[in-house]
C-alpha cells in the first residue's frame, strides 16, 4: 500500500488519512454491496462510493454492522465509521488506499472525455494546455484521490454533456441511448446534477435554434420524443444503480424530515408527510425511495441552517457569493487569467464569424449545465462549507483557458513586437503554454498538501485560514503528518491538542493530550499562561482560530506566532507560563487575589 502511495505521490496521493466524510462513505459503500440497500449516506447517490469500495468488499473489510439504525433522518454511516476509527485509530488510512486507487478511475474518465471532445476542435497545443490545467489543478488533485463523489460527479457530468453534444451533431437512436446512460450516471453521482434534467435539453434546444436551418414540425416532434426517451432512460439507469430498491412507492408511505415535504412540524425526531391525506399521496413515485429521501434530508439541512465562515466572519446561514469567492481564492491566478482571455477570444471570434458552429456548441454544452449547477448550489442557502461542491466549474474554465492556444486565437492575437521582428506574429501559443506552466507551478508550490491550496493574491496556503474554513483548508487529510510530528518530537510534552476531527482528537494517538481552554473574544493569551506551571506544546487546527460569535474559543492564539506548521492545516504553539508575580494587577487593574485566580480557573474550565 505504501508503494502504491509513493508511486502516485507526484500525481494524486492515496496514502493520506481519511477525511471526515470518507470515514462514513467507506462503510456506506460496502453496505451497498453487502446488504444491497442504499439508505446509508443517502444524501449522496451511490455511484462513486459503490465503485470505489469494490476492493474493500472483496477483502471483507469488517465493520460493526449491529450499530445500524434505520430510523428516518438517522446517519448510521457516521456511527459505524466512527466506531471503526476508534478501533484502529491512526492506522485506519490503510483501509482506504485501494478504494482511492479505484476512485481515480473517474479522473481518468474525465481526462479521456475532455481530450476526445476538445482535441480535434481546438488543436494539439490547446490539448497540451488543457491536460496541464486538468492534471495540475490543486482542487482536483486534492479531491480525486478520495472516495467522495465530487470529482466523480464532474466526470459523469462532462460525459453527459458530451453525449448530448454528439446527439446534436448526429441525432440517432444510438445517441439517444448514450445520452440517457450519461445523464443517468450523472444523477447517480450527485444530486447537484438534478439541474441537468432541464439544463441539458435547454442547451440542446438552444443549439438547434442557433445552428440548424428551419426545422419541420416532424423534426421538432422527433426531437421532443428523443428527449423524452432520454429522460426515461436516465431514470431507468438510476433505478438500476439502486438495484430497484423501493422503486415505485406511493407518496403517502414516505416519512419526511424537511418542512417542505413533511409539513411545518416535521423534524428528525418527528417526521411527517404533508401529502399523506390528499389524493397526491396515492400516486406512485417512479424514483428510488432513498433518492427522494436524500433530497429530503438535504432540504432539512438547508432549512435548519448551519454556521458558515468567510473572510474571517462567522454567519448562521449562507452568502450567495460564497462559491464565487472560493473559486477566486482557490484557483491559480494564471488559470483565471487564461480563462478570461479565452472567453474574450471566443466572443470576438464568434462576432467575426471565425468560430465553427461545432466549437460554439461545444462551449455551450460545456458551460451552461455546469454554470446552472454552480448557481443552484450558490443559491440554495442554509450553509456554505466546501469548495468541492462546485468543482463542475473547472472543465469549462480549462476549456476556455485552452482556447487561448486555438487556431482562432493564433489569428487574433497577432502583434508587432520588437523582439519578434518587423512582421506581425502571434503570441497565442507561447502565452497559453506560459500560463499553463505558471498554473502548474502555483499548484506544485503546496505539494503534496493540495487541500490547503490558496492562490498568491489571497495570501497563499499560509494565510488561507483567514478566508475560508472546513474542507477548504483542513478536513483531517493531514493527520498522518501530526502523527509523524509527535513521533519526531517525543520530548515536547505535555501536549494540548484540538484537531477538530469529528470529536476523535486525542483518541487517535498513543500519547496523553488535553483540550485547550476557551476564552471569550478579546481575552489575552496571558490568561492561559498564568494558569499553567510548565511549558506546553499545542497543536491546533487553523479552523479553530476564530471564535464563533459571542462564544468562547481559541481566537486568543492569534496574538502569538506558531513556532511550527504541520502541513498548512495545523499550527504548533509553545505556551510558556508567566513568571509568578503575586502583586501583579489583573486585566481590570485590580491586584490579583486568591479569589480572582480561582475565577480565571473557573472560566477556563468552562
């Protein structure tokens, strides 16, 4: 396993600690094979984890399945996964190596589809640039070697777009089947692609309107029939993906936890069904039950709302511009610049009628459905946590960036420059290759800690924790680096630690540790120093360095500099006790007394 991880270290590392969600995805994927049921991790459709966990199912990876809970709204995958983590602790990463290797097949699928689609249309130089942006994208390198569905959803979404584009070029029943299968795979990868049910047919209609001459009523009717058949085939693929589990269940038999489906009184403890008494309750739902219940659970989370973090501010709820900001922060600047230049070349070339209809339609299919999905994620509200939710924006961005090296760009970007001689010469290909190399260099700067990537203008990975939290910088992926640090520094004790990892924290390591005291915003770190009698070494996740509003926390650690950084996810602090000074004044100016010292101690305990 270590050999496999080292072979892929320069590409996609699989020898990392499982992130918080992977701990639950692994038993959920195995349960699909072992029990042929799909209620575990139903908030994500099962395709990616089912494929990824084939090696674990064949190896009979053990879990405490007796902890399974079938109650509505429960998340048994986290209970079962956490129990396994408590048993094997730091060695749990070994259970994920082969599953991650299989999950990388979705990255390969994405690459093959994009190269086949764009290669002939944009030319060889553009294809080289596209591959560079694709395989050195820090966000894809961070998420592809996981069993989470995000990169798999990008791959299947691009596949569906490609199939619809091929149908636009040469409509046939063979392409109808291909479109239905592609859209079905996208729906089985992530619920985000529900928007594609509308956006893909709408894009098809737009292309037919723009690039086809007057069509007879018969051809319009034929297209309508084909689209209907595509949607039916996609639904059939979804049923196959769920092994026809609870395929056609009357609506009244559902129990919902969201208010929009369960009624205003619906909760996880008291599920409901607003359709139970009406005539709608008699209708059979032609979608797998757990697919609908996954949507219901997501709606419940949006209704409940959670804390979100952006630009040093906590907010209960969400920002509509959150994912736009994460894209600007976590994408290399040369990539953003190249995409903007490519968009400009495409617009000018189209206006001058230099761009072929096949290329324009390709960009429409590659841009519109992901953009609609991006907007739907941005506007759903409730909470903002993970940039990986909008990775679908990168294939169209890379295609636009690669268009800078296209034949059209070669014609448009021609200048008279002194160092190129008196004649006008094109800078398109050298410019595109330069931007691609600079993007790769920016990404490799954080190797191998791609999860924590932030571009230079946003402060880099060293200061990204001031801007974003959650899996944008630390989702437990670098805990093995913490373990290596502990083994390399056995003399740095006692330890205080807050890794912010599903409450596991100190139980992962065979060393005694304690939790850091929490203080209100504005309190001095000296309050902690006065309470200790010996030097302490603290390892703190950078996500913890901002207090929640009106709550005590660890924000006081911003007053001092870390003595070391573990990857970019954890800071190491050396906390020395203050010299004893019985006559020193407290922060309010009063002489320190026995009562005031006990009050500080009580505050820190709380």
